[in-house]
């Protein structure tokens, strides 16, 4: 008895042909940016160049954030045991959750709640009331605050590119309102890169369920670099102190644009 066929709408493979969401892979190669291709595979259609540039900038923004994020510590710890590249990188990916890299989806959902509460009216008032409710429930506003940055260098650039792409909408506006409410409350908590991505992806119309995937897509090259460095420079099973390290890579340099 043959099993009933199941369907996939992502990529069609027949001998000598690969079509992603209908597009010939050879046509995409060299013509579509990685940002456009990521949008295509997740949404089903190719975006315009500005949107592709914005998606790609999000991916670049989160390619790495030094040696201290939990995902890097997890990947390096596993690598230090002699694990394979895939096992080590997987350990890093498994550390991407609610509080690290996974605030994108929650931020988008929370901004949606604030927008609904404002119901077309005063966003700042709605944000004030909603944040007070969440605080009394012991719930944080995802996508705000940072252990290191008081002004995340990545978010301003992302919002600039969002405006260039004509995508700055209700969620980005709500994120600005939340930032103002935190300042007014005497505890400035800046939008962090996760928060910016949540707001932007929501304004681009992405479903929340895929949003945290952007951080994973972005962070894999960084994790591979850290795992490779761990395996090539460090002693096996060393004690990894998250704070006691320095940087000995290239000095500051610029692309001279
Ligand atoms: C990222 C984060 C862990 C950094 O925290 P931190 O600077 O070490 O600050 P702490 O966790 O010590 O919190 C300090 C105070 O600020 C408050 N606070 C920090 N971030 C907050 C947020 N996003 N929403 C509401 N309150 C927040 C805490 O409740 C705490 O208040 P208290 O002193 O009254 O208890 C934190 O800001 C956070 O949980 N953010 C939301 C999750 C997130 O966006 N993660 C992605 C980071 S890129």
C-alpha cells in the first residue's frame, strides 16, 4: 500500500531544477540579496530591494555580540568538550529563548497589545497603562533594556533603514512610545536590537511565530566563528570565565564608504 503524498509549498526539486517558492535558484543567485531570499522563503514572495536591504541589515546587526551572550558561552562550553561543530553550534542555538535573542516575537506581541489598547487613540497613554499592568504582574517588556548598552548602536540604524523602506508603521511607533514611557518613569530602558526587529518585522507583516528565527539565522555565522576559535586556540575543557577575557582581533577599521 503506497502512503498518501504530503505537500510542501517551499521548494520544488526535480532533476536538474531547484525552484524556491517558484523562482529558479540559479536566477536568484547573484540577483537576489540574502535578505530578499530570506524574506522569500519565509513569506512566499520576493520583496523590493529596500525591504531586502532592511532584512539583510537585521541579519547583519545580530551576527555576533562578543563572547558573553549565553548562546556563545553554551557553544564554546560544548566545543571545549571536543564536541563536533554541529553539536556546539546547536547548543548555542538552543540557548536562544525568551530572554536572549528570543525577545523579538514577544516584543512584537506586546507592542500589538499596546496598539490594541490605544485603539487608534493615545499610544503613550496606552503604553503607560499597559506597562503598569505588566509590572504589577511581574512581567517585563520584551525588547527593551540591555546589559551593556544604554543606547543600542544597532537600533537607530535599523529604524533609519525601516523609514527608507517605507515600513515604519504602528509597531515601530509604539516602540518609540514605550521608550518614552520608560524615560518618563525615571528608568530609561532603550529599545534593544530584539525589540527593533520585533517592531519592524510586525510592521512588515511577518507572523510572530517565525520572528525569533531571524535571530537564529543571523547568529549562526557568529557561533561558527566562536566554536572554531574555541577549538583552535583554547585548551580542552578549560574553565570559561564569562567576564575575564579581552579582545585581540583587528583594530578599529572602516569600510570607507
Ligand atoms: C536584557 C535585560 C536582561 C538586561 O537587564 P539588566 O540591565 O541586567 O537589568 P536587571 O535585570 O537587573 O533589571 C533592573 C531593573 O530594571 C527593570 N527592567 C529591566 N528590563 C526591563 C524590561 N524590559 N521591562 C521592564 N522592566 C525592566 C527590572 O525589572 C529591574 O527592576 P527592579 O530594580 O525594580 O527589580 C533586561 O533589560 C530584560 O529582561 N529585557 C527584556 C528581555 C530582552 O529584551 N532581552 C533581549 C536582550 S538583547
